[in-house]
C-alpha cells in the first residue's frame, strides 16, 4: 500500500493561470495529515524488533526484505518518527563524506577538533568510576587513590588503594569527522514493527486518514478550504 495513495484530498482554490473563475478549485493531497502508532503499541516492547541499517539500505529495500512489500516503507518511517528522510535516515559512506565536505568546506576542517570527551575509567572490579562520552574541557582531570594498571584510547583501568593520590587526564579529542560518524551510526539503530501488527496498523492508519464532519467536510476523503477571493478578505 503506497503511502500517498492513502492520503485524503483537499479541494483548494486554484492558483493556476489557466483558471476561468474565482470559484475554480483543484484537488490536492493533504500532505499535512499524518498518522502515528497507538500509544499502547508504541510503548509495547514486544511489538518491535530492533534493527541495524546497513550502507545503501533504503527504507523501500528494507520494507521489501522485512514485509515483502517495498511500498510499506512508510510504516518503517512512521514507526521511527522519521519525517525528513534526508536528515533522519543514515547516509552511506560516500554520501556521508560528501555531506561533511559540503558542511565543513574541506578535508582539513573535517579533521579539526570539535570538542573533548571523557574516556571510561574502571577499577579492578570493573566498576565504572567515570563514564565515557561526557563532553569536558581538554584539560579535564580525574583524581583517585591508587594507580593506573592499563590504558587504551577507550578505556583506563585503575587499581584502587589507599596508598597514594593519583590524577589522570582521561580525555580524548573528538573531530568533526568523529562527531558526524557517531550521529550517523545512531541513526542506523531503528525499530521495526513486527509483521503480525502490520494489518492492524494499516487499518488504523486508514481510519485516521478519514475526515470527521465539519464545516469544510465534503466526504470522508475530501474537504474544502477557505477561498479568500470569493469573500474578498
């Protein structure tokens, strides 16, 4: 089921230069009419599977793989509250690089330092003393009683004791490249409505797309809009 086929219509005053009368109207799709998951389904963990979007895996390709119908791509987008696919769907490696070049202007700028973040610090029992990924100043320091036993770019292990005070600088520099890659990776983690819920979701979507009776009501699939040229206002 194609998403735009289910959108209701609006009878809108014609702005076409070929119109004959001020009363002339055209029928257009109401792109502002949107549906969403029911709250009980949205909050039901058992209704979803979690998925990692691979490079060049478009929503329609994913919908074909998961639901057997590429036109159900809108279900995946709605489930993840995606309204702007260009900004909210993960880019593949080439597109991400081109996006960064356009945004930052040059390779040199992309590799510039954006900010500093903490490196995770754990003790001899693997208890976390300092979480990773906290944005801090480049000269941030961490003091503890004990000694460092090992260190990598992402983890520092320490031995806690009461022998001596020790101050370390558990900080790493984050480039604009690192920052954009991390944002893009987060977009790859999406949730998928399980196939057994698809029928109920589509039925509810069709109900939401119908108009309630009002002063603009023409039919369940069509409503009119105000024509200022008739009233002169």
